[in-house]
C-alpha cells in the first residue's frame, strides 16, 4: 500500500512539472498568434474614384489652364493640379482608417498644399490634407463624425483638392510631350522643346594666361570661354573672348 501511494505521488509530481513547463508556453504562443493575425489598415486608394483633373501653370500672376492643345509650357513653371473625386462609400472609408491616398505622377515634385484643412459646402472643417515629402502621396483624412451615417443610409463622399508642384526638368528634356494618367483620366502636357536654351547652365572657363611685353609694358593674355551647357546628345553653344591685363606688379 505504501509503495502504491509513493508511486502515485511520483506520477502527480511529474504531471505538475509538465504543466509548469507547457502552460506558459501555450499562453505565449497564443499571444504571438494574436499579434500575427492583426491586420494593418491601409488608406483607401483614390485612383478608381477620380472623375476629372484640371491642370494649370503660372505665368506671372496669372494661371493658364492647360488643354491638349496648349503648347510650350515652361519647364520651370509652377503647376496647379485640381483632382475631382466622386462616389466614395463612407462606410468603406471608415474601414480604411478614414483616409484617402493618391500618389502623384512621377513628373511632379516638391508638391504641397496651401490649405491643410478639408471643408464642406458650408465651410465647416471635416478633415485634413497633406503631401508626404518622401513619397509624394496626398493623404486626405476625414473626421469620423462626418463619415457616420444613419441606419439604412448609403452616404457617398464627393469632393476635390488642389496641389501645387514643380516638374522634373530631366524628364521634360528627354520627352517634352508628356502623357500623364490620373486614375482613368489622361492628360497631355506639351512643354517647351528645348528648355536648356532658356534655362541651361552657363559654364565659364578661363585659359592659362600667357605673358608678353609691348612697348616696355608687361601683359597677361588669357581667353574666357562661355558655354551654355545642353543635354548630352546636343552640342554646347559657346562664346570665346580674349582679354589683356596690364599694371602687373
């Protein structure tokens, strides 16, 4: 009888030791699984909801609307892009962290917004807008109270926003006629054919001077060469001028 009791106690002790080892492991494994199953919420992409796009460029104090027939858009002009979107389901937007995202085409850079608030037709603030510097993503974040709807209501979000930008001159120099996609909307931009002729970098070089004497006076003669640096497959225009300096000490 005594041996049976000792054997039973040994078995119970072994079970307790196994529980001590495995129960914390099971809890830790369960916590890990919960973290792995957590889904990251991304903004709702705007591309499929874009209805129209208006592009303008600044000339002096005026803004010139760009059409497919607009020619010679300055490569260094400031650009204004207005995007109209329509029929975004409010419930779907709530499920995407109340945020819309639109990635600007690669042609545009240094983008920014003048006003960082989104307003309704009555001027009430209903959200914020910003441009991410590192990605050139436009983010529109709406307030939850604006997106909430009554039972049975099918609320749709319509609106527009404007972004200001400059253009990538290297892309324009390689291809002055640009076709840009904004979702399903296509826009054609016809930039000036040779922006380097107007905007090219002036390169100034000076030759080594040579010493000479004339009527007992010493002179240093050198040549200044001014070049308008163009793209690699074009020649460089240049102007050469010869100068003399006296009054040497």
